[in-house]
């Protein structure tokens, strides 16, 4: 007879941390995964800053230095959300190799495999954000509201990234190959990140598109980060998420976690390799 797990939050937390440790060890043995994850956001910073910097009107000026400060909150948010593709591909790879079936046969909490994977991705995302912040400082980005508010902004970014990894987990459980998970994890992210206030001022969009951008969960986090960092380009839209961006960012992220974690765990119970 296979022993049954003790159950409860403590058991679930222990199992999740064990799975997270397994995934972190795996990532450390494949350093190119971390390196490539760092290169892409750095390229975005350099390209957007120096290619588009002098042509963007932010707050009535086209000064490239102003645009670089405006840009960084959007780049930070884009970086944490793009971790979705990696989470989905990792889970799809485990399914493809039969590891999910092995995990399901063990006396462990049902959601621990997915929670452990998302926690490991959160650690990698935090490392990427740290390196990206150093690069941002080198190209002229600055914090103007003090360290505590800046830490709050990075906390909101990590919470958004964690929320989006649960979307990636559901995608990874729903497709048959890691390649499909990578494509499925990216194809919907582009409209989410570009129909937002991340790279351009939403006030310059057509009215119907501006409305979508203002209610985009991604935009709420970007707006909150600009306010907490003290960066230019804070939207003056009358939309509730733009007026209360910190609360909106928290609410959107928590809602995404609750909904997609529930769906992912339900999918995991019925998933087969």
C-alpha cells in the first residue's frame, strides 16, 4: 500500500519547496536557460532606448532620457510576464517525458508540482530583474521616490510575473509538446504587452484602444511602478485601474493566481503524458 500524505497546508508547502528545489537544481545545470533569459530583456532595453528614444513624445517632450525612464517600468513588466513561456514549456516537457505521471503516483500534495515549478520560475525572474535593473541604471534610469517604494514596485512586478506563470502552467498542461507550449505562451503575450501603456503613452491611442489599454492588468502594474519609482509618463486617465494603480495591480494579480491555479490543478489531476 502506498502511504497517503499527511495533507494540509504544511504538507503542501513542504512538497512544493522540494519540487521548487528540484527545478532550481535543474536550471543551474542548464546555465544557457538563465543566460538567454537575461539577454532578451537587455536587448529590449538597448533597442527601445536608443532606436525609439528620440521619437517618442512623453509629457510634451521627445528627450531620449525622459523616454528611457518612462520605458523601464514597461520593460520590467514585460520581462516578468514573458516568464510565462518558460513555465509552460517546462511543464510540457515534464509531461512529454512522463515525469508528471511519476509525480502523480507519489504521496504528495496535488498542487505541489505546479506550485514548486512556479516558485522556481519566480526565483529565476527575480534574478533577471536584478540584472535588468543594473543595466537600466547604466542607461540612465533612476529611482526618485526612495528605496522602500522601489522595493514595493519590484514586489508588484514579481507578483504579476508569478500570476502569469500560472497561465503558463495551464498552457503547458493543455498542449502535447514543449514547442507548442512556447508558442502558445508567447502568442497572446504580444497583444497584452503592446496594447498597454508600457512603450507608448496610452493617451495617444484611439479612444477604444485606450480603453482596452487602461483596463489591461499589465498596464495597472506598469502605472503603479512608474508612480512608485517616480518616473515620468504616469497616465492621467479617469479609468479606475489608472487612478488606483497599486490596488488594481494587486487585485488583478491575485485574481489571476486564484483563477488559473484552480484551473491548472484541476487540469493536472486529469493530465496524462
